[in-house]
């Protein structure tokens, strides 16, 4: 699982800076940077806040961070379709950002 690359990919697809996402997620920029470089293993509560800050389901973040062997239960066709759907979700315009619960 490479959740750090999934966070970074999602953040850049959403056209957010690290400062913007960190503020939305209620974490420091330095901690977000460590997460994106996979130098920290965040608790689930932090991942939930990051996903909320990205305006996406946590499950999509996990899917994007999954590595090949972790998707071995899925057919390649289904995994490909899910990947396309996840990236399309990230390309959709975001609704106006409401204050997120911390």
C-alpha cells in the first residue's frame, strides 16, 4: 500500500497545494509532506480527514494507493475500470468547500 502517492496524486489532480490540503485536513504542512513521501503511517482518523479534505471517499484513496498484489482478487478488467472511475472522480469539479469537522 502506498497511501502517500495516492494522497499526492489526488491532491495534484484536485489542483490543491500542500498548504490548502493541510488546512482542510487540520494537519500541518510538514506532516502532510511526510505522509506524501510515505515517511509516516497515519492513523485512520487522519486518513479520513485527508480524504474529506480532498472531497473524496476514503475507499477511493485506499484503492489508488493499492499496489498490484493487493488487487489480486480483482480481474484486471475490473481493476482498470475502477482506476478510470477513480481518476474521473478526481477530474470532476469540486463543490464549494464547506468547513470540515475535525
